[in-house]
């Protein structure tokens, strides 16, 4: 770049140097122009230079950096700063801003007004050091102060006297007020700050900087996915208008030379996929639109333990004609260290009692041991005695979870919702959402289940919890008789997730209800039995899948496969009796009469259900019958008939009565749960400890009754693939017994007839023998 061209652009550079204000013009008048902050706009809402009170918004140690090469990198602008939280409500910061230029050819104006290089070289150098302090001192109000020391050489200032730098000290003030903090509507605050308000000292004839009044609006929406910054500057608002007047030789005013000026900077950005950031920027002044800008970058808190890690590149385009002040800025912001609340809590724990930490560890240990009653009261004690405990969000969650495990559904819902409301940004919120979803599903409130699934589908929710929610949503679709949606949701659960085996089994059921090809049903069941099952519930659902496979193979006449699948159900399983029954019917269909007798006898001995006992005896009798052991078959069927006659088939009225009793008990239990919840908030006393023992016994009695009702309702509605109701079994026994008795009766008649025929034949033979002897005697007498 030529020296003349560079000198022509120097005036444009003076509009870019963003340390808050400019030095005065060469004639010593107060500075007219406020230098723009547009090149550092991406870090302005984190910088104490903008407003020192903003530092109270940083909860981690944070660093920021912005570098802007201007005019083909002839000038370099930069800012670097660190903010450090102190305690819960204070922050300090250190910042360095600099403006640097390469060696520049000096020039003078010739008679024609053109620049003429004179061969001398000059340079530009300016730096500012800022020490900042801020405090959140009342309600939503924060205040801050900057102490700034600036220095510049002013393009070779005082060079005729051997050089030297202009140095000055300045004080700035700032205030911020939080308008709203909400999980959905976001965080919004308004700020008011000054630039170069008070001059402390000046060295080497340091000129006054122009004073600036700055108004800021900063905020975000939708969990920081959309954020904005609006900055309104009132330039040189304390300027002496008389200093800018232009008069002629007679003293007449030709031009007042000064009028109030303003500057507006606006940025709006979006955070996409919790990864990419895109911003649009615009600046406004008396000429309406001053510049337009675009910034692109990324923010990846997932690789920084949930803290910000942001890098951006912005490009500004000036709208003024014949200006070359356009440029790029590279900026970065990063948080590190521990959250200020965690640091404070740890420090308090070291200085004071470690009791809350010990109680928390004790409660977590009881919770992991499934001693939910004891864990609940320890968590409750923490909330009462240590309300400022740094893990209060998790204490509230675990307290609610204990209530859920103790079947205190209504109070658990209330406390889960309270956790979400009080700690909207906590990592415990997705777990509370899942807890709410489980309870709503158990209560049959499917609309609220769907609402919670929406909450668990948000990007900030851990994948594991999202898949738990998908399983519950799939089961909800099955309950609502929408198998296609159930298949769609359940299919999202990956292999290796704890709910995978349950999801695959549910997919098989959904395919059956949807009328899908049987191969799809079998594929889902095979996925289930092929997965690794570790917990008792996972093993049980695998046993159920083997049972279903056995039935399918039975229906398809793949009898050997059916037997193999049914024998995979262990004897300890709830479905062992169904599998044993299936083996008996499969053996009968395969004409394995000995297996029928053995399986039927085993089922009769092992089951405690009267109907299954009778059905086992029926299978055993069929084996004897087909082996033509009619007397044994008749004896077994006669015994089964006497048992089946004594079984009374329960009607729907029985179930309805049990349901009414359950609902009545549930209402009473809700009152008890509220009483327990209120007592737990009263602190730790000997009287309360004694009361909790009796309440625990009462709670256990209710839960036992609930369990009995659940078992009764499950058995009443239970429809297995092999078992039938008492009436169907009774009909089969009656038919088989009648047939055996008829067979046995027909055999007796045939035996008598055969014996009579044999006796008749013997008598005829004897008569014939006698006749021959008589004929022989007659011949001898003749």
C-alpha cells in the first residue's frame, strides 16, 4: 500500500479505535467522535469496558479475546481480558486494549492540496489497562467501576522534544438491572454506563477524552438459543458547544459546529444444535445505517463440562461511500474453573461444619440401597437445616424421587414440579421431568405423559433419559391403541440402553395389534432375547418373549422350535407355569404322549392356581387316553372334574369392587403422604422421629394393599397365549371324561359278549362230542 493512500485512510482508522472514546483533535478541542465498538461487538456483552457491572453475570472464570486487522492489516486492534468471580455476588476483572500501526510515511500538503511524502516515518501506538470491580448489591441490581490507564504516542507525539507518550487515568461507572430470568423466556437485563466520566490525572499534556453515556439491553430466549445485544451511545454528552463555534474576524458566528450525536449497535444471533452460532449486526447513526455485519462461529459447551467455549469470525461492511474501514474480527470467549456457587459452598464447607455434605452422602447411600423412607427424611433434613446447600437442586430431586418410590404420587408430582420451577437450569430438571412422566403414566394421564415427552425431547436432555421417555411414550401409544406410533417411537431406543429389551418386546406386541407380518413380530422378539439382560426385570421380559415365541412356533406347527423356546423360560420366572403349559400342549400336538403325562404331572405339582392345576391334569389324562390306558385317564379326569366344579369364575363386578376399594385407599394414602411431607419439613426432633416410625408402618400397610390390588387386577385381566378361563377348562374336562367313560363302558360289553360266545362254542363242542359218542355206542350195539 502506498504511503499517500495509507495516509488518506488514517482518518477512517480513528473512527475504529474502540477503547470507548478518542483523544481530542489536533487543535486541542474536546473530542467530537466516539469510537465505535463494532469490531469487538461479539465480546461486548462480556466486557467491563462496555459496562463493569456486567461482570456479575459471569459465574465462571472467563476469558475473552478479540483481534481485528484493519486497512489491509496496517492497523491492528485488540482486546484481551479475564473476569474472576469472588464469592456469590462480586467479581473482579483485568483487561488490556491496544491499537497498533506499522511505520507510516509522513507527508505534507502541497499548494494544490495533494499529499506529498517528506521521507520521514511515524507510527501509532495506544494501549489501555483496565482494572474492574462489580458487585450484585441489592435484589436484581448490580454496580461496577473501571479504573483505566491509557497511553498513546499520537503519531509521533512530542517527537520534536525527543518523543514521549500521553498518559491519563480515567474512572467509569456502570449499573445493570435484571428484568427477567425464566427457563423459556430467557434472561434479560438493562444496563447504564459511562465512558471517560472522571479524569484522574494526565501526563505530557494528555488531552481530555470525550465523555459517553451508554445504554445497553442484553438478553436471550429459549435456553440461550436466541440472544441479542442493543447498545445506544450518546456521544460527548458533556461537550462544551462554545468550543465548536466558528466565527469571522468580527466575531460573528458562522457555524455553531456542534450538535448532539448518537450511535446504535445491534446484534441478533441464533445458537443451532448447541454447536453453531450465526449473528447479524447493524449500526445506526445520524446517517441512518452506518454498517452491516455478519458473524459465524461455534459454541461447544459439551467439550468444556457445560461451560461456554465460543469462537467467532465477524465481517462488517460500512455503508458510507469511499470508505475502506471494512474489516474482519476474530473473537473468542471461554469459561473455565468451577461455578461460583460451587466454589462458595466448598469454601463454606471447609470453614464451617461438614454436616450437609455428610448428610448428603448418607442420603445417597440409603437411596442406592433402596431404603427410600430413611433417605427421604435425610434429604428433607438437608432442605430444612441447610437451605443454601450447593446441591439443593439434587436434594430436592432425590427427595421427590424417594416419594415416587414410596408410591406417594401426588406429593411427588408437586415436589418434582417445584424442583423444575426453582432450578430451571439445573441438570436435575430432565430427571424430574422423567419422574413426572412415570407417575403420569401410572395414573393413566396420557395427555400429561405426552407433554413430558416433549420436555424430554429437548436438545439439552441426556440421551439416556430421552430414551427412557421414548419407552414410556411408546407404551402410552399402545395403551391408546395406536400401534403404528408406538412402533415409531420405540424403534428409536438403541441397543445397549436399559429399556431396549422392553422396547423390542413392546414393538412385537404393537406389530401384532397392527396386523403386521409375523416375521416382524418374531424379529422383534428375537432382538429382545438376543440382548444382554442384567436386571431381574430385564430377565423377566426376556422370559416373556421366549414364551411368545413358543406360542408363535406352536401356531405355525414348528413344534421343535416351540419346545426349544418354551424350555428357555427358567423355573424361577413368573411365566414358568405358562411355558410348562405350552410344552404340554405342544407335546400333545406332536403326539408325544409320554411328554404329555410328564409335563401335565409337573404342572399340577408346581402351580398354585386351581385352573392351571386342572388344565395340567387334563393334559396328563390326554396322554393316558392316547396310550389306551383308559382306567388311569378316567381316574385323573374324575379328580380334575371334582376340582374344576369348585372353582367359581369371577365377574366384572368383583374387579369393579376391588377398584373402588383401591381408589378409596389411594385417597386416604394421599392425605397420609401430605402429612408425611409436612412432618419431614419440621426438622429433626425426638418427637418427630417417634412419629415417623408409626407413619412408616401405616405407609407400608397401604403399599401392601396396593400391591395386592395390582396383582389381583393383573391376574383378572391376564390373557396368556395358552391358559384359558375356568369355564373353558371345565368343558374340556367334562367332554374328555364322558368320552373315556364311554370307551370304558363299551369295552366291558364286548368282553361279556366274547365270553358268552366262547362258552357257547365250548357247549356246542361238548354237544358234538357227546353226539359222536352216542353214535359210536349205537353202532357197537348193532
